[in-house]
């Protein structure tokens, strides 16, 4: 199992989770952060640090955000696919997350 970053991270990209990750498995893309499932050690350090509650254990990910499993698992083999997948999801679901202060 791994952790998944979901919709609340789109256009927010607060890096608090990156700062606490002991294995540097969280990577920044154009519109959101992604967890590399191959590198993630399932320590859970990132989850409580996310100010928008976008990080979930894969088996606890809300069903409505199931597309983010594919988006997170696209790293690193299909790195060029992540930004288009996120943009397509955000457009289809009219995601308009406000930046946090």
C-alpha cells in the first residue's frame, strides 16, 4: 500500500508534506504534488501535515477521487502523463481550489 494525493492538492501544492517525508517520495508537478508509490514507505508522516487534507492511504481514498490512483501511479514511468491527467480531471470536475494563506 502507498499514500495517494488527491483533488484538494490541485493548484495548492503546499510543501509541508515534502518537508516531513523521510524518503523524498513526494514530487512537484505543474498543478499538484504526487507520491511515488515505488519510493513511499507508508510511514504516514505526510498525511497529518497536509493543510487541505489531500493525502490518504490508498485503501482509504474516497471513491470520488479514485482517478488519483492512476495519476499518482503514473510516476515515474509515465512522468509526461501526469500534468495532462491532472488538467483533464480538473477541467472535467471544474476544480477551483483557492490558494491557502
